[in-house]
C-alpha cells in the first residue's frame, strides 16, 4: 500500500474546519432570526382611535412629559406658522439636523406619530425597544424598500400621522443647502390622498441658542390623484415638496429681516 500524499492528509482537516465554520454561521443566522422574531413581536404598528377619534400613544405621551423640558432647556426653540395640527392622517415632511428634530412635529399634536427610522437603530437595545413600542417604521437609507411603503400606507389609511426626514440622515454638511432628498413622500401622499405638513428648521440647532422652526399649511397633491402616474410625475411632486421647504425658510428670514429693520427705524426716530 502506498502512503497518502501530504495534500491528501490536509484535505480532511480543511473539510472539518469548513464544516465547523458552516455550523457556526448557521447558529449565528438562527440566533439573529430569533432576535428578529422577538423584535417583530414587540413591534406595534397600528393604534386604534378612541371615542374622540384620537390615536393616542401612551408611551409617546410619557416620553413627551419626560423629555420636553430637557429638550427646551438644552435646545430652546420657537415654532411659527401652522403650530396646531388637527386629528387624522398627515405626513410631516422636514429637514434634519439632529436627533432632537423628532420633537418639533410632536409639539403640534397630542396624537401619536409614526417616525420612519433607520432599520439599524431599531436594533439598538433601549432605543430600539422604545421605538418599536411607539410604532416606528424601519426603513432602509434609500427609503425605497417595499415593506416600508406598505407599513407607512397602513398607518396613513388607519388615520394616523407619519413623520419623515427625506434627507435620510442628519445634515452635517451645510446650513443653507439640504442634502439630496430621497423620494417616497409624494408617492405616499398621492396613493393615500394624505395632506403633507411641510416644516423647516431655519437654523441649525445649537446648545442654548434658539432654533426657529416654521410649519406650513397642509399641502394636498390633489392634481395627481386618480391618475396613472409615471416616475417623472412622482419626482415632480417630490420636487414641489422640497421647494416648499426652501420657500418657507426664505419667507421666514424675510419676515425677521423686516422686523429687525423696523425696530432699527423706530430706535432711530
């Protein structure tokens, strides 16, 4: 009998190592699957309306009570424009500078709000648990995944409110230009015939400096309803929403400039 070559001796060891790696990968995948199932079980998507037609999120109200004073103390702000939003479905649509931005829409209503949130944040232990319990909708960065759209439509058709930041992430680049907007808001608004509440942070939030936040009147994209639309039509509608944010900011800055000018003229007299 001939002795096995060195290569033949090594192969079984490599096979054993590969099998061990495969089993390890399977265990990891199974563990992640169980975690995902647990997250799904904890997740709450729809909140029924009470007798007054109000969709209440009790946990969100508790978080409001807990964090509103802290937020206002650390990042003071002043709201302008359409500061009180009525009952029913609306889509909040605004620019994004920091994590505290989620409080501005929440200040305009006593109802619950579903926020579109990066899926990775829902895996963060405490933050993820709270977000799932207040109906946050996981989204990929590009906001185009089908499940995100379906969940958002369910929320809106249930008469609830949705908030989204179309930039997809915090703008750390410019105080004047928004980051490129991701589509999706116009599609949701048109498909569900839901009004959009545009809001704009006119200056970057800074510690102990007042942030000016302007809320516009509801925008109904009714000219696109009940039509067969192309992607170009949705892009056009999204562009209208983005331009409205620039307009709101420009109008507000003009108002402040006029106010400052009148004050100077009054002092000079």
